[in-house]
């Protein structure tokens, strides 16, 4: 069975994680099926859908899980505009720059920063909470010009599988003290530790470049807020034009600066052309998503998982082979 | 299970070649420290491999014989990262200096870890590209060293630190296995182990090759040297520039102590009453005409802010030669202090930029309290300060005063919300200060990350994390002590 926990404090998160056999993390209760949430593993997805729809689980898919809803962790814990540093709970919705539409009651991080003429320089497709966006670390439209989460994250507070609370990094924009755990957890999809808050470097709105993306023939405005990007691919710059031509009408969006394509598929297991050195992320994670990982990466990921989460409690199935 | 020096030299010689294994008192003395000279420790042998496979063979030998080993590039590190374990092996990258592949179209380059930072840019400058991280040591410090310490430099304010320019690495892990991580196309799915390795100070293995990102050279650059009558005016200017949303390519601050040294060393003169100099650089890599307008606009904003903060003189470099001259002064500033005293220790700390004025006042107080002289050089845009204490290291009391003053400054940095180190690294220098920033659980988190690669105690042992098990014993056996 799946029970839902909405902790209000870091200690409550720690308690829930320590006590649970399996934890499934879910960041923001906006209900939008945006591109970030579309990339959750089948197991997480199933657990959450079953909870939402009160659908009883089939015996063979029975999992005893705790759904950890971190939506209450949406406060600004620290913000120094003059230092360009903000510390925010992972449940806060990021929002799109210059877009005041919010699906939930709390103000979006971008709005809070905009009051000080600052932003997180993420281009478009910003649906989801800060925690979800960091967990998945998918490409965005300003990546080549402004970097991404690993470049913006200065520190993080996290809960480990045994319920202990640890922080990494600092509030300084430049820091080489110790190992960069705050950067390492970006993109690990909460399978190493449960992030509760992050410290980020902000960007001046005045200096923000315009994204130089192009949209494909089947792009609609609906894509912006509720797109299901089933295939995200990054190639070498030298292969970008061929790759773009090769996906034809399946192209939803392309960013030449970072050589990234966002595409729709006719059916989930469809394969689009591949190029040397490229990588692809597809909807549905789990085993299907891990084809691009080298044996070395897989071995090291298993090792990391064995060290940080020996009972495979955190987001099991999120990475398929772990 | 001690190996004799003769056996070590013979066996390592058979893995590489006899002429690439150094030992004996002279060699051991030459390698007994890096640029952090207050701590010394003699290795037993130094090896000079010429390939990743040779590095792996040496590491495997060390594992079999349980001999500690330490990687070393140019030995310019300032926190003891290349300090050998007593009686261990130093694995030098001095013969791993090749550029293996240049891919201009994809703006990346593959080089061996022993190559000097500056040579990377030299190889592609004519094509309008460069390797952006520019530590002051860049004419000699190596790519491998820059990766180990996640090196910074004046231009990292706008262009990012080394971590943001490393796409992929080849490394030898502490077991002697060769690993390839990342590649030409960065950002793929999976855990980002490259971001753990960069900045790991040689404690997770030895990087032997790396794919680095190449960045377009700016098409327009403007630099200005601004003189202020008080340090506070200068530090306030820095805070105001950042708060205004301007991101200059570089923002470097020098105080009176540096100016006096520069005058003595190079005859450089500054306006009467100058207590602080701010070197500002603005650049753009857009098409030349657009770029010129962009940099002019940025520099104009900067000038206004300087004037608001009572700048007594603003000199803008009129051409490239003048601009180089301004930078020459900045980059040679620390060395120029050799005119003032026999020894210098360059400390390293970080604070939130808004705390710069307060921090600098504190630095002067501490120096006075300990009876030592100090000059200050800052990567002011990042809040990264380098108080340079100059003294005579033949007097142990002065050495002790300088170390204590440094510790007080670092404590203050943490108190103000910063970090114990902005770019020099933890090494041995700041190991026991990490608990100022990190709780036991925080340090345990880092130890777990270290364990992914290094579960033993012979790969650059007893560095970075404090209180590692068996380090107390190792420190007795393996570390020298300066006094």
C-alpha cells in the first residue's frame, strides 16, 4: 500500500524517511502533467496515480511505499539580492520568467526574484517545483548561454536514507571546500538522498539573453505548459543539423546553441536516429532510459546507491537497474 | 610490509624505465612540498609516467605493496594537495603534456593532465578560442592540477570555474583501474561523477586526460583601472556593480600594500592618495560592432558607479598593449611583494560580496593584532579574498603569527556566511577547519561520496576530510611537520 506524508519540517522528513521501507518523492502538487513529471519511472508514476485515483494495486505490483509530498517546503529561507543568492525549499514552484500564471497559491520563485530584478535563468519549460526540476535536470532553452542547475546550485540540505540530515556546499558563489555533493545530487532523481532545500545563484534579469530556439511544425502553445516531450536528444554541434532534419515532423523544439532536440514519438518505444557521442532521455525512465549509460557509469551508480541507500529505499525503480 | 627504497626503485623502474624513477635525498627534497611550504614530507620515489597505462601500472603496484601515492602536476598548489605521504610515491604528470585532439567545430579539446593551462589557449587562440579558467599560476599550473582543485582565477566571475569547462575525463582510480567519465557532449543522464572528481584534490584518483570546453575569445574588451582614496569606497563599488546586475569579465581589487610592492618592483605609479585600486574588465563575444557597443555600455555603467563612490581616478586602457599592462600589474602583484619581505603567505577565503567592506576592516585588525604586515588582492566580484601576509620565515614567531592570523580570517569568513576556501582547496592546510562549516553528518555525507571511488587509505591519504580513521597514525608516520 502507499501512504502519503506531507511533512512540515526537515525533522518530519527525516522521520518519515527513516521509518519507511520505500519512499517515492513527489515535489509539487500542481497537478500539471508537465515535461518534468512525464519522466518519472513507471513505479513512481504508478504509485502516485494509484494514490490519486484511489485505484487498488494489483497483488503482483504491490509495493509498500510512502509518497513524500514536499509541496509544503516552498518557503524562501534566505535571500540576499545584493549577493545574488537565494535559499529555497524544494517544493516551491519555479515558474517561467515573466510569466505570472501559477497553478498553486504560493508565489513562484521567479516572481519573488523578479521583484529584485533577478531570476533563475531557465528558458521555457519550467513546469514543476524546484525539487523536481533539479531531480531530473533536463535540458532547457537557455542552457548554452546561462548553464543549468549544476552551475546554479551553491548548496543543499538533504535527508539520507537512514534519516540523517546533512548539508553540502555553502552560500558563497565560489567555494571549493570539500566534495561537491550539492552538484552531485543534481539529476539523481532523489535516489541518493531526498533534497529538502537548495541554495541557488540568481541571475540579473537585465542581462538575460533571449532563447534562440525554433519550434517544429506540430508545436502548439499547449506544448509550452503541458507538453509531453517523449524524446530529448543532445548531439555534437557538428551533427545538430542532420539530427534536426532526421526527426522531421516529430520535432517539437530545437536549440542550436546547446544542440538539443525535443521531440514527440509515435509510440513509446520508437527510436529516432542516433549520432556518435550523443545522448537521449526518453519518457518513462526506468530500464528504457538507461540505454545511454556506459558500463562504468552503471557500475559507479550501483556503487553509489549501495553506499548511500543500501536497502534501495529511495525512489526504487527510478533508475531501472537499481 | 615496508618496501625498501632499492626495491621500490627497481620495481617501479621495470614498470616504466629506470630513467623515469627518481629517488635519493636530492630528489626527495625537491618533491617534499608544493607551494604550501609550511608542511613538508619526503616521498621515497618520484615517477614520471608517459601514458595513462603507466600511471595505472604504478597505482596497481602501490595497491599491491600498500604504498601511499600522490599525484603532482606543477606543484604550485597552495594547500598541500601535492604534499607527499612520508615514504610514499609521487606520480608526476610532467611527461603527460600532449594535446591529443582538437575539435574546433565542436569547441572541445582533449589534452593530457600534465599540460600547462596556458598552453591550451595557445593551441587555439589563432582560431578565436580559448580555455577560459585563468588562475594566476596558469603559465605553469597543469590541467590536472586545475581539475583537482577546481581552479578559479580573475575571469571566472563571468566565465565560471574549471568545473564548468570539463566535459569528460580519463582517470586512474585508487585501485589502478582506468575509467572514462563524461565525454564531448556534456549533461547526459546518469549520475554526474565528473562533478565529484573536479575539485576532489587528487583524493579520488588521478586524472590523466580531459576533454575541455573551448570558449570563443571576446571580440571586444575594455579594461579600466580605478583609484580610490579609501578601501571602503572600492569595496562598496564592487558590491554596487554586482547589485546593479552588471557581470564584468573581471573585477580585481588591490590595496595599498600591493601598490607599494608594484612601485618597488616595476616602478608603476598611482595617483596621490590612492589606498585601493580596482581593475575592471568588460567584454563581449558578439559580432565586433555589437560587441563594442555592449562593452562600452557596460563600462559606462561601471564608471558611473565608480564616480558615485568617489573614485579619484579612472583610467581606461586605450589599446590592447595598455590593457595587457594593467593585467601585468595585477598578475605580478603577489610576486612583487618579494621586494618588501623574504616570505609571503597568500591566504584564501570567501565571503558574500556584500560583506567585503566589513571583512577587509577585519583583516587589517587581525594583522595589527598579530604584528604582521598584510596586503590584499581580491577576486572581488566573487567575494574571494587573498590576504597576503609578508614576513620573515626565519623567525618562527612570525610564522606562527601568520598561521594564526590566517585561521582567524578563515573563521570570520565562515561566520559571515562564506567558506574556508574559495579556490586554493582544503588539502592539509584547512583540513581541521572544515568542521567550522560542516557538522559530523555533513562530513559523513562527503565521506560516503569519497567511498564511491576511494575506499582505502593510500590514494593521497589524509587530505581534505578531517578525522579520517587511521589518519592520526598516518600523520605520525607519513606527514612531516614544519616546526
